[in-house]
C-alpha cells in the first residue's frame, strides 16, 4: 500500500524547495507568480495589438466616400421634398380649379333656373290670356247661339200652323 503520510510530507516540503535558475533561487510560488506576470503582460500586448489593428482599420476608412454618400442622400431627400412640394402645389391648383368650376356651374344653374321660371311665368300669362280670350269668345258664341235659338223658338211658337 501507499503510505500517504510520505506523500503529504513530500508535498509539504514542496513549498520550501527552491530551484536555481540563472543564478537565482526560485520557489514554486514565485515561479507561478512570474508565470502569471508574464502571461498578463503577453495578454496585454496581444489585446493592444488587436486594438491597434481596429484603430488602423477605422483610420483607414475612406471618409470622403461616406461624405459623398451623405451628399447624395441629401440631394435625394431635397429632390423628394421638391417633388412633394410640386405635387402639393398641383393638387392645390386642381382643387382651386374644381372649386371655380363648381362655382361657375352653380351660377349657370341659377341662371338657367331663373330663365326657366321666367319662361314658366310668361307661359302661364299667355295661357291665362288665351283661356280668358277663349272663355270670352265662348261666352259670346253661346250668347249668339242662345239668341238664334230663342229667335227660332219664338218663330216656331209664333207660327200659327204649329198648333
């Protein structure tokens, strides 16, 4: 069997052991601290390199191209606004034209309505006059007819042979 006490004693003695490297005596803890320090410095340098590459990438961007694209977009927006303004003006003019046409149509309808009423009034007057004339003519003709009939009847009554 394995004697665990010997292993534990060996491990306990490990902290006190020293390694000679380059004329320096190093313990296990100091070796780990040196390794952590060196890896931190290496990671920092690698991170700095990546950051430098990103900065170079951003610095290498063609800002003139972006400026040109922005100017094109501004021109397109301005053109769209001008076109929209033209449409608005055109629609406003169309609406005003339609309103004027509607006003003219209403005026024409009123004029025609007035003319039709005047024509109806004149026709009524003519019809009334015509009716009065026919009525008076009829009255005269009836009177004449009545007088003729009365005369014929009187003559027939006055005829001695009629008995």
